[in-house]
């Protein structure tokens, strides 16, 4: 199967247009059949319609979704837009994205086997997650696959178990020598194992990695006596990881990601196309929330209010309230700090920085609506620090922190400031924490 990697906002097409010099990594040399399969998937429903926009009749442009789309003939990996078609950066960018997703999907305890990934250095995001799942399943099997008492109904020649009287009358009106009974048998066919077998079987269909395929076949054989799940959502509600089932925890979390994906907002494919795609803006916002939560102690944060505090309204008429104030993160600081709150936003944007040589200063491509919104927050929260912070991904064009003053109608500083902090994701994903220096103005 052909493997292709592009970035957010990159192009996918069969029009043969050169991608040299593109800002985002693209591929425009698909075969007509490969493009047809992708386009049919994109046109499938209102959810898949979010993934691409139509550039022309032979080309699609990716949006902000990152992950994998796999048709019968092609596997397309979409990486975060910090990837710019350089081979070295591809592996780094892929690892950054996987590390950002792990805590959000509830699988942060899993350590990726670096030696294993070195062997399959060009494995896409999907194959990496399959490899991690296989590793956790190997641990589960080594620890022991759990059995349970399963109620079985049977029409037999001897009375054993509980007689199902109504069914017995119906089935054995003539055959007086038989008994329709319900027997509890100690079997592997419990609900957790049915879900695990179902996900192994599903991944076996979609993986294109030889080692993953081999390992999944071996694991499927272990569950030979287990039936498949008929209804994933119903069966997940029956899962009971009681004492003694701790080794099922991580494999079941993976299973929920692959079968339902309801632990995080994503888009899935259909029976002909597999896709596992995540909106990058939401990934970044949720990841920075996770990082701030991990950094609360050393940053002096007492509580993090996500999307502001409840009941924070900007407009009112009579007893009616309108326009809820919702900064991404409103940090409530500990009592020893002078200011009680710090306003922070996360923007998954590539801010361009350029030198204004005539005036001897640098300017940044900030969005006007973002700056208006943050100014509103700074004025609304009376006991907030006068500096608001924007977290953005660090890139070659955005390497250093920049502070901007809000000006009045006479172009004099109002005392309110906006500070843009480039987040070095390659460094942060190692510890999932932020250094104390980012709030050096807090006192």
C-alpha cells in the first residue's frame, strides 16, 4: 500500500502541480483512482466533509485534522503543520503528536519502545498506536487472560443447572427425555475479551506493517474461543475492571480509542475506509491544559478555570445576561501573589515574525479578533495580571517571546500587555510541564 505524508493545510491531488516552495507539505501526484477513493470518502457525510476543502476537481486541501486516512489503495498520514516536508522533522513531528495525544487518550503510562520504532522508523501515527496496543496486549496475555462464569442455555438429556421452565415446555412438549436448562460455565467469552478480540480483528484488517500483522494474528489465536462483540457501545457499558483485572486497564483504554473514539473528539471512517483524525486546535488546547495542570505547583497556580468561571457575563439588560467571558485558561493564583488571576489563551497558529527595519522593531501576524478578545478579558477581570499570555507552537519563524502594549487613542500604552510565548513542543512533551520563567512578570 502506498504511504504518503502531508501536513495540515497541505494539498492532495492528481493534477500533477509542483509542490516545491509550498508553505505546507503536499502531494499532488496521486493516481486518478487513489484520488477518487479519497474524494468519495470526503464526500461521505458532514463529519468527513470537515477534513478537506475542494481546491479543484483534481485536488483537495487538508484542513486542521491530523492523523491517518486509509483507503483500499493508499494510506495518507496528516501531520501537524509544524512539519515542512523534511525527513528529519517528519519523525520528530510524528513523535510530538503521539506524545501530545497519549495523556489526552488516557494512555500516558505507556512508554513507546524506541528500539521497536527505530526498526519501523517510517511507521505512521496509526501504526505507532497499533504497536503500543500490541505491547500492552502482550503484557495482558503474559499476566493471564481472565475467565468468567457465563450463562449458557442448552437442551440436554440430563438435568443440570437451572431449569428454564417456559422454554422447556415449548421445546420439549414431545421430547420428555430432555431438559432445557441454564448452566453457568467458566469461560473466556466475557465482555472484556469480546471487545479485545474485536479490536484485534479490526486492526488486523487495516495494519500494513508486517510485524504488527504477525503479532495481531498471534494474539487473535489466543482469543479463539471468544466471540466477537455485536454492539461496542452496549458492551463497553458492561465492562467491569474489578480487583484482579488491573492488567486489563490500558488495553481496554486503547480498545475504546480504536472502536469508539469517544475519549476524544475525532473522525472515523466507514467499512471501506479507516480514518483516525483529531482536530489539532483542540489537541493543542487540551494538551496545554494538561501541561498547566502538571505545572500548578511550580507556577504557583491554585486552580485552573477552563473557559473562564461560570457566571462571567459581559453584557446585561435587566436580569438577562449575554456574551459569556471564556478565556481558554483563567489561572487562579495562590494567596501570596499580588494579582489573583492570569488570563491565558492557546492558539495553534504559525505566527510570522518580521523586522520593521525603518522603525527598528519586530511585528507579528496576530489576529485582530484574538487581540480584541484578550483585551476584553484583561479589562473584565479587575484583579487579573495586566499581562495576558498566548501559547503558540514554536517554529523557525517564531523563536522568541514577544510583548505587545495595548495603546489608547493617543498611541500611549494603557498598561495592559499581551505576551506571546512560543511553546517548544519537542522539549515539553518529555515532561509535560512548563518552566517557571514564563510567568516571570508575576509578583
